[in-house]
């Protein structure tokens, strides 16, 4: 992200050297005076709200001043034609570094009762800017789909003992030979295998086979505590979109293993904060021995599951029924499934099936259930009360009811968990069984999203954007083949693979808009999945992306992304830098973060205006990327910056 001088860059590039240098000096001097001046009224108002916020504001303010000076010097060097200094290489201790998940620092900040395990970027200390190196034994991942079943053990921070002793649902029937970990396609679950387990869930829904999930409206699955991805890998083979979320783990990470296998995953722990998804996002939420005690914190964890689950969606809980849990004496302990079932009645879920150790609840498809739930509960005890009196009675007397949130279509971004039921008044309340075959793209559905976004999403706008990315992807192919998207990638010594093998599997679209790059990849048969990121300060189109059955998430690019190093093969950013030009963030920090999450020999494609691209190219050299600018020859000032990250071997 960039400093306040960012917007002036494109106009300065075209001037003669002396004038450029003088103009940069003047602009930089004025900007420094502005930033180094006393606190603005905004800062004063913020600090006056409470004394506890003063240190945090002071820290942020000081960081802005320091960043302003660094950005100024970099821009001045760029304007004078001076080469920028490369960032140093990080030490070994940063090989698996994930910012914002510092348990020790969180404890020192006073967080406790599990909150210290959550994401806290506000306590992130300033660290040396450096390029994260891969481990000594790191190797380029095998291409999909071979890389789904075989990974290099040196690429992940996990020991053999950790792998075999993990208590997750997957019983790993695999080979641990030398430097490889091999996953069998039939990794055993607590039943006869992952296919049998998926088939059992389908039967509980009332389907004949797991191949019929889509017919029941199930296309997106939030897999909580996904083990090492066996269930998700099977869902991918069924052309569904599972997203694994699991807490941050310093070693033996479920998320890191899943991403290394080419499966959608991200760090996500909703112990104290909401997940960065809008309400009504997923068709199914799956928890197989995920280690969550659902009835703590006033059932807010289960309410968060309800918030992100679509009307008519399913919650699958696989847990030993004979395992008593909770804080009550042994004689009063009940199984987790029993406690969830008791809570489910208060949030309009119904237990539809149980087989072996698996339970299936379905969320109501009728939003009127919540208001009728209130009347039924109270009138069953006080039948003489009128409806109005019943509501008043609920407000003043009921201690057992879960209220409805007044959130409408709010945009959560790591907000605190709430003790109420969300999404009941949303304009997007559409049961999964009633959606079109290509959800999120019909005129009626786009109209609903337009109301949600407070901007009209016209079918013409959506159609035009779709065509743009179909064409753009073809241009990428012609410009970059065989470097990135070749159907027949070949390195010296490799045998010629057959299509649809691809060098690119994990793709991140950093400014995804409607997700049409994702759509174009699917249309052209490329075996890649896309993490569609919608910046928090941009137009919130994430509901459209999720309703189309794609993976996506909200994110603030002033902060690190919740993933492990070296987990994406390609990063794509269309006009992201222009969008971020007004943010008080560092472009250098953004490029270092991109480098952190990009695997060695991975690719970056940035599309933006010429002046922005020139600055981005300068930043790319600082992180040691090989970079070139491509003129699209279409008469516009748009350019492509194509970069490849080198493999920095030790």
C-alpha cells in the first residue's frame, strides 16, 4: 500500500530529471511537514474517547510518520533514477512466520481465556523488513493432481510424530518415506473411508449418493478443523468448494498441510471474533471432532455457525456420542451432540438425521420461524398473553431466549462475537434449495445483491465484466505461455505431462470484484482454485462471489493475510494499488507480504495504470522478483506487470 504521494507519481514520471527531482523534493517536504505536525482533530477525537486507547494511537501515529519518511526517500530515489536497495533476507526464525498470531505477545497485552489464540494485528510489533526465505529442505510442490496426494515433508513445519499422533478425524494411512508424505485417496475416517463418510452424509440429507450434493443446493462447505484435508479433497473431486478453517498452529498446521496439497484453506479461529464472511455465506458447515465446545460463551460459537450458514443449510457434527464433555460434575455431563441439540431448538434448527457418530441439523428456510418461535415458547407457558404482551414479556422476563440481531446486512471484519441470531432480515435470505443452477448471476439475484450493496448491480455490468475477464485470461495465455499457464509445462528432466496438469493450483485474486477471473479459469478448464479477496474498503461484492459457489474472504490489505508462508502459486491484483492509494499503509509492507505468501518460482500479475506499474516494478526489485512490464497495445494507459519470485536456496 502506499503513502500520500502515491497519486502524484504518474504525473511526475513524464517530466525531465531536474524538474522531477525538484518537484519530488517540494512535494515530499510539504507532505512531511503535514504528517509531522501535531495530531489532527481526528486523532484527538479518537484519543479523547478513553485513556486506554492513547498508547495504541500514539504507536500508529509514530508508525505513519516513520513510514512517511521511508516512502519519501524511496520515491525521491526513484525520481532521480537511483536503484533501490534490496530488502535483506530474514533469519531462520522467520521461515514459518505468520503475523498477527503472537500468543506470547497477546498474553503480555492482557488477553486470556482463549482470546490470546485469536488474530490480533493491533498488538503486532514493528519488525525488521526482510524477505522470508524457504526452509533449507524446501522443494517446488508437485503439480496437480499429483501434488494433492504427495507433498515434500520439508515444505511444512510438522514432525513425523506430530503427524501420526494427531487427534483429528483423519486416520492417516500414508507413507512417510524419506522426504515425502503420501496421502492415500482413501485416508480412513472413523468409518470405512472418506467416500463412505461422504455418502453417509448424503444419505442423512435424503440423497442417493454424494454426487447429488449440488442437486440439494450444497456447493460450498465450511470445514472447521479439517485435519489434513481428506474430506475436502473428496469434496473437490465432486466439484464442490470446501474451505478449510483452523486455528493458528506453530507446528503441525492443518491449514498449511491443506494448502500444500492444493486445497482451499485459511487460518480462522472464531473463539472471540466473527469470521471475515458476510451472513448467509455457506451451504454446509462441517465439524468432525474439530475440538470446539459449542455451548460455551453463551452459545456464541454456535450462533456464529448459524450466522454464516444459509437458509436451509446443514450443520454436520461428527463426535463420539459417549464422550462426556463440559464443566459440570461427571454425573451431569452430557455429550456435545446433546448440548448442541438443546441449543438448536432455540435458533430454528431441526435435527434431521443421526447415523453412528454423525448428526445432521438443518437450518430453517422460513425467516418467520424466529418470530413464531417467540410466541410459541411464551404462549406454551402463558397461553392467556396477547402477542404484544408476549413480546414485552420476552424482553423483560425471559432469560432463556436468544434474541435477534439488528444487523441487517452488516459487513463483519473480525468483529466481536454476538449473542444474537443474525441475518434474519437480510435481503439475501434465499433457501439453498430455491437458488438457480448458476446462483448469483440471474437478473433477479443480481437485483438482490444490488440492494445489499446499496448500488445497483445491473446485468449489463456483470455481463461486461464477465466478458472482460474471459478476454483478459486469453491474453494472459498468449502473453505468458509457456511460463505460467502452459497446459504442458516442462522443466529439464521432466517427462511431458498430459493435460489438464498445470503449474498453477493455488491462485489469489487480491481485488476480485465479482469473481470473474475465477469464472474464466473454470470455463477454460484450468485445474486451479481461486481465493477471491474483497478489500474491506471496496464495494462489498463478496456475497455475489460466495453465492456463485467460489471461495472468497474479506481482507484489509493494510494487514497481513491469515495464511502461512509459501502457500500460493500465483497472486493477481487488478487495480488494487490504485484502490489502495488513499490508504495510510506502506506499499513496501504490501509487497513483502505478497512475497511471504507466494511460493518460490510463483508468479505475480499486476494490472494497473502506467505510473502505478512503474512504482510497483521498483518495489518488485526490492523483494528480488524478476519483473517486466507488458504494454497491452490497446491504446490505454493500462499495463501488466509480470513478476516471478526466485528460489532463494541456502
